[in-house]
């Protein structure tokens, strides 16, 4: 849809006492391009330069068809371009105003029309609007000449029609406010002719109308005035001093009227541009001339001309992006003021010396993870100051990200989502945008956007199991912690904050909340009162885990509480008068499986009297098979096994104590044994382990003691072997000199006294001829002789005979 609106506005400006009416045309172009999340519009305003700060440029809200509330809610703002320093957006009024004084000549120089552009961005939903502001020229500058005064020397022989170049004045204003005409002061000899160059610049030349007479007027003073077309009109003057000389017949003449040159914009200072050539038919001093620029003020900063040779070289820095070509005049003047002019055209060749610039105008960060496909993330523009292919830019984005680029206007791009986002999988993205031009070599630039994905409550809490089982022994204390439920939530922050709620249900006609409570924050399950296995075998509760999102998400879990039996009931007493089929008790088992795996069968595994009781296969009822008699034992112990129907089959065993009696006191002693039997079995096991430990300890102790004794004896023998101490004779306390007066009969009483060296002797006992003898090693003889010497018995022949004999009679040696 394209809408073109043409409106006129009357602008008044006062300068002193004058009031001037200026008709300013404002053309508003709106091109609306509707897409998923943004609208693009183009608006153009025209305003004069030099407007005061705060002056109205336009009602942007009205022109865009928006209300002021939308501008405030969408955070409307100016986001791009260097022009943001000139304009300001008043969102409270919906208008654009001047922020700083705008000088058209400073902003655009001689470029017409003069304008700047910027973009206005709105969020939620995102909108992009392009605004162009054209700056209209105001006649705020007077024409000026390069020189305030010039001197001309003209020969009196100059013929009528001779031309004298005066160059052109400079006026920064453009259009009607620029130079319109030149006027020369009243005189008899010269008239002024005005010419226009192809670029539109007007210049003047002075033409001789009447021959000069040096004798009458050797000097002439003239004034040339340049006048613009503004209101009020402005002008500039230049004085011309003419000195009349003797004969100078010919003016310099260029060999061509236009000189052309081509140069690249990155050429260095001093680079040759072109060479101009003029000739003068005069001779001598009248044939000398010099070259100069027609407008030194502008061109002299960029180019340089050798006034003698006419060689033009580069004197400044060229920039294709500022000026694609230069057109200027050159003049050749002789000493007499006669001259000619020619035009030089220098075309610049663009060089790829500017990399693309990425300007992000809007960036929505963070983005919710449930954002639909095509959601706008960012809007940015790309600018390359080069021309042609060097300025053609192509933008790309990382392929491994769920984003893509869309472009509805040249050099403007929108970054949108191309796939579903999931914060639990990727919480943030580093999106790199690459802008590459088509130059050779190509230049590129990159911009990285860090986009965070905000959480949405799209994940309910979850448990590792759908059913949990816990066991609690009956007769528990109220407030007992019996289980802890723990759920997890993949979301973040408040969306992951889990609360645990107990589902209201009934158990045995009572609400489950009267038995169980769940801590809402920790998930700890508490028993509110003690359980009784005989009344309740299990409790199944349903707990809901709910997150803190909006709306909240939840997950249910089942908790099976299995109550374990304690021996807190007296044995069942079966009266002796019980009939056949008397119901003693009933065994109840629970299997948490389902289907055939939960089918249970009961069997009597062991009993004190198997002929007295039986168990129902399906219902677990224990009944009497026959009539109870007086011969039946008072104490009966039954073992029942319960099996399921699974593959493989699983089973459980329970023991039941039954007393056969007519009254409770009659079985009181057996009852006491029943209640303590399990404790007795437990104590027996403890004592067996204790006894085994004690025996093992004693065995190890004995082994250590025996080894210690052996080591001690070995060390003692080593001590005796190395000792040199004298031997003290030892005499047994029961020694008897004659007869059989000792503790043993003389025939069995053997005593030997030896020295420390006797350890080397081998003693052998023998019973030869009914007498006890001792076989002694020969070294023993020396020992005996020392002993006899101490006893003064060396003269006894019988003892000497015994010492020399290899056998010693023990009955004789006792006297030594």
C-alpha cells in the first residue's frame, strides 16, 4: 500500500524589520509494509535551516496514524544515523522538534538537495519507520571573491573585445540564494559579461569596449559586485586596479577547452593528475604568462598547479564517498592581464576502502522460550560508503542457531526466530551477524548479539518413579518421618519452585490427612498417629508436586505405606471344646504387583501337630481339622508360607503361636514363653557369636604365649653359651648318701653336676648289667678333675679310676 500526501506550509522568518514569506513544501511518502511483527513506513519532511531549538518539524504521531499512548508504550525512539544530534522526538506530544541549530552549508556543503535520514523504532509490537528531513536553504551567506583586490596591467594597444577573466565569487547558499549576476562599476572602457559553467557556477569576464589611452588615464579603479537572488538580496565586492601599459597584442590561448583525467580515490599526495598547455603569440615579456585555478578557495585544498608548467598534481586526500568527481577552471594570464580559461574534469574511481558498518537499531533481549516462529529479535541496518559492487552488502547469520535474516528494504534487516526455542536445552545464544561487501578483495564486519532465553513454565515437576513404597512398623510414634518425596523441575527460578500437596482421599472411612501429612516445601511424609497392623495393613496415598509457575503445572505420585507387624497381641487361645472347623485366625498378605503376579496362595509349612490345623489355600484362614483333646499340647506353633503366582514365584513366611486351653490363666506360662521366644532366639544367636569370639581369642593367646616361651628359652641358652662366670655346684635337696633314704629309690636317683663347658658333651643313659651308668664325652674328664681338685680328692685312686673310665657309676660319683 502506497500513500502520497502533498501538503504546503507557510513559513515566516523575520530578519530585522522585514517579514518574508517562504513557501515550504513538505512531501510525505508513506509506504507501509506489513509483516508478522513490524510495519515499515517512509516519511519525508522539509524544514528551513537555522531554525531555533525546539522548533516544530512535524507531528510524527499524526502522520504515522498512531496515538501518543502508543508512542509511550512502545518506547518510541530515534535509533540510527548521525542526524540524532539535530532532531528530538517528544513522545508525550508525538512531535519531532529541532534539537540543535541546523546549518545546511555545514551539513551538505554544495550538495543539493540536502537531507538526512533516521529511523524511529517502536516495541511491542516492533515497528520501524524511516524519516527523511530535507533542509531548505536560507539566504544567510553573502557572495565572496577569492581576493578582495586584483591588479591588471593592460596594454594601451589592446583592441576592443579583449577579454580579461575575473573568475567567480563563492556563495555557500544554493539555488535562488546563490550568485545570480555580476555588476561592474560605471566606466567608459569595460563592460562585464557573465557566463555559466556546466556545473551551474556563474563567473564573469571583463571585456574591453573602448581602447585605452595611457596618456589620459594611466590607472583605472573598478569595482565588480556579485549579487545573489535571496530575499533580502546579498552581495560581495572586489576592487580591480587597472594599470595601462604599452603594446601587448596577444592573449594566451589553451590548446583545448576541456581536460579530463581519471584517478583512484586512494592516490597519494603528489600524484600526477594532468598537464594543461597554453601559448602566447607575443614575444619577450609580453609572451610570459602563468597558470592559476579559477577558484583557489575550494580547489586549492585538493589540487595544486604549477603556475609555470601547467602540471596539476594531487595536494590533498580524495574520498569517492564525498565527491565522485571534480570540475574546476584554470586560467592562463600574461603580464598585461590578457588571458584564456579552460575546464578540467577529474573523475574518481571508487576503491573498496570502507568495510560495512552494522548499526543495531532495536534488540529485544531476553526473548521468551515460547516465542512463535518469525518473532522479531533485532532490527539493524548496514551501511557501506563505497559505491557500486564495493558498496553492495550481503548479511549472513550463524547457521547453527535457530535464527534467520529477513530484508524488506535495501540495507535493512530483521533478525527473526527460525525454530522453536527451549531454555532447558540452550539458555542463551551468541548470534554473530556478518556483513560482507562485494568488493575485491571483499571487506566484512561482524556484530555479536548475546540473546538470553527467558523461562516459561512449560515443564511439569517429575519423579523418578510413579510409585514409591515405604515400610513403617506398627505402634509408631506420631510425627514420625517415614519417607521423603523429591521431585525435579527443569524450569528455572519461580517456575521450578515445587510444593507438595496431599491428595484428599479416604482410608477405611477416614480422610487420609488424619493419618499422613506432607511438608509442602521438603516433601517429607510424616505419620500423624500410630498405625495398627491388625486394623490396617497398608495405606496408599497420592501426593501432587506443583510448581510455582503461572499457570502452575503438577504431577502426581503414589506412595504405598506398608505397615509391618509387631508381636503386640497375645496368642490365640483355642478352647479344648472347639469343634471341627473352628476359626483360629486369618493370615493376610499383600502383594504390590498386579494381575496374576498378585494372586496369593497360603500353605501350612510346619506345625507342632499337622493333624490339628489347616490353612485355607486362597483366604489364609487357619481352622481346626479335628476335635481338640486333652492329649493335645497346650503350646502349638504354626509356620505359614504365602506364595504369589509370578514367574519366578516369590514367597513370605509367618509364624503363629496358638495355645490350646479353656482359660487364660491356664496358659499363662506358655504365653510368657511365646512372647519371649523370638527374644530367646535372638539372645541365643548373640551368645553363640560371643562364645565363638572368646574361643578364638583364647586360641590366639595360647599361640602367642607358646611362641614367647620358646623365644625366651632360646635367648637364655645363648646367654649361657657366651657367659664366663664360674659354676656354683648345686646339690639336690633330696640327696641321700647311702641307703634308700631319698624321695626315689637309689636305683632311680641320678644327679650330675657339670660346668658351663659341659654343654658340648652328649649324655647318654644306659642300663647295662642292671646298673645305671652315664656315658660321658671325654671332655667331661677335665671337668671332673677340676671338681676333684676343689674337693681335695685328687689322691683318691678310686675316683681317678672312675674319671679315666668311659663309664661312671652314679653310686660313686654322688660322693663327690
